């Protein structure tokens, strides 16, 4: 089975499942990897749906800041 045939089969199966309403698609929280402005450590922050900025504190130094 070629890759194109597998893609077409997958698309067909997804379309059938959505038509039968057996699969629901939901939108969840966004996860952002951001760098601390003070110490440079990487932080993973969850942003709720509909927000553009979220406040967090750095996991290493505790500096409070906002992520985009």
C-alpha cells in the first residue's frame, strides 16, 4: 500500500467517523515553551483557550512575568 493510498484511507475513515458523530473534536489549552527574561531558563506554560497572555513565575528563579 503506497503512502498516498494510506492517506486517502485515513481521510475516508476520519470523515466517516465524524459523520457518525462517534468522534468529537475539542480544543484544549495551548502549551508554550518560553524563556525566562531574568535567568534564561526554559519554562512550559499552559495558556487557556481565548487568552493571548498568561502570567507565570519562573520554575528556577521565581521571577514573575507574562508570556505571549
